[in-house]
C-alpha cells in the first residue's frame, strides 16, 4: 500500500490556510485520490468555502472529497472517550470535583490538549484504508505551536509525576494503578509525536509582511527542534503590478519581504500566490486558486 499523504496547513491568522487547504484537497480529489479535509479551527470556514453546510460529521463535497469540521465539543468527546474517565480518577483522588467540571477544566487548562487528541484521531484515520490523502487545516499559529509543545510538556510533567502519583490509590472504576493510567497517556503522546515526525508534512502559509516574516523564523526554528518535515511555504496575497502607483509600491515592498522569506527557508520550495480580486469561494474559484499551488 502507498504511504498516505498527510499534510498540515499552518500559519498565522487570516493568511489563507483554509483556502490553501481546501484548494489542495480539491486537487487531490480531482486526481482521483480519496481525500479528507479536516478542520479544527474554533471558527471553521471550510463549509463556507465549499459552499456547503457542515454537520459536525464528515460531509461529501464532490467526488472523492469529504470535509469534516470538528469543533471543541467533538474534540472534548474524543478526549473523554479515550482518557477522560481514567484521568478523572487520578484527579478526583485528591480534589473534590464533578466530572463535567473536570472535563471543562482539563480542556481549558492544557493548551493544545484538543490538538493532541485531534492528532491522535488523524493517526487512527491514517491507519484505515478509507482515505489516500488527509489535509488538516489547523487553527492559527499559537495553537499550532501548542500542538507541538503539548507532548513534551506532558513528558516533563510525567517525569515528575511518578513520585506523587504512585502514592495515590488505584482508580475506582478501572481498578488500574494511577501510574499505569498515566503511562498509557505518555505512550499515546509518544506515538503521536512520532506520527507527526514520520508521516506528516507541514505546509506553511504566510504573507509578505514584516510581522509574518519575523514569525516565520520562530516557526521554522520550532519545526527544526521537533525534526518535522517541511514540504513547502506558500506566500499568499501577492499584489499584481498593474501600473498604478498604489499597487506598484505595495508590490515592491512585498518583493523585499519575499526575498527575506527565501533567505530563511533553507531552499524549501516557495510558492507565490497572487491576491485575487475577491474572496475565494466555490469549487470553481478553488480550482483557479490551485493552479498557483503546484
Ligand atoms: N489569494 C487570495 N486572494 C484573495 N482573497 C484571498 C486569497 N487568499 C485568501 N483569501 C481570502 O482571505 C480570507 C481569509 O482566508 P482564509 O480563511 O483561508 O485564512 P485562514 O488563514 O484560514 O484564516 P484563519 O486564521 O481565520 O483560519 C478569505 O475570505 C479568503 O477568501
Ligand atoms: Mg482558517
């Protein structure tokens, strides 16, 4: 069996991640690949771009293409199903808290917990034979980096934890020692980060502006630290030179930042996408957008 294509679209807010993810997914589908485009954005816009309605489930868009928008409730549920009860047992051994409050607390206190469980979900999907390509449209930069940090934080936490938790009683429901429950969670984190390293490619979307270029350096340093695979960088919204002073000045400035982007990307392919006259919506517009992405 061919190795699956799993690509994450990452970048700061509003640069065009969802548009690039949607256009890329559509092209894979057009080429006969069974494709799933999945979004964990708290304010999802995939349905809007595809001009369809999201239902919280995987929804068909066109031949070979499914889209799935997962909000916080779905991610919470995943976490609950997998570890919620067990970790609650650990927690409730020393704090009096009701289960629903505990779930709210955990999902809000641990940055990237949702992302970690999303990653786990995508890893499980990748092991099934239902799709050839998975495109993951992530939330803006901050949360994407949290995704990379969570397993490490968890590991550091767990290194300290045994001394405390081994003294705690056995979980009431599972009858498992607390330390075993935590070990399982650590194993899950390790498997997920390994999956991220070995099977997922990152596509960074950016724009040619000072702030974006500065952030890019940090993003790449972070990716190198985690030894992640970088596929390409897309520089979106490049203005055309049409003779007007306004646009010509803007284009000249973007050109300078584009040069800086090339300098920090270590030879990675840099894809240039022009600013379109209007929003990118509908399959037809996405096809036109995708011409620039290959
Ligand atoms: N090259 C382009 N030309 C014109 N409009 C564009 C272009 N790329 C994206 N857009 C428009 O810009 C807006 C933001 O794009 P998009 O939603 O893809 O960004 P995003 O990075 O996913 O944002 P968020 O961080 O909020 O999720 C959308 O209205 C989209 O249609
Ligand atoms: Mg988006």
